[in-house]
């Protein structure tokens, strides 16, 4: 299950674990114009852990989910304006 909320400066997605027990803590994704953060409470330390992705890293992650093992570099397709 997940929720989506549109706030002033970000879109916030919360992923709620509904799988088999033990369940994982909720994951919160904050999508800003300049970066995306992923947060999750670490119950062992009672602290929220955060990872920040650039838009390019997020694009690469999305592509990597559907690719086989290997090393890749994504390039933008040329546009008509590129000549």
C-alpha cells in the first residue's frame, strides 16, 4: 500500500509494508525539483536514515531495475535541435 501527497515544494510518497511478518518500517520518498530523498526509521537506533538521489541517479536506478547484470551508462537521445 502507498500514499501520495502533493505539498508546496515536493511530492511525498509513503510506502507501507503489507508483506509477510516481520514488517519493515514505512519508507517515505520526497521528490523535490533538485533531488529525491528516501527516508526510513531504523528501529534499532530510533533514528531516521536518509539517502539523497540526484535526478540522474534516480533515472539510473529506475533503468537498472529492468536490466541484467553489467555496467551501463545512460545517454540522452539526440533531439532535432542537436543537429
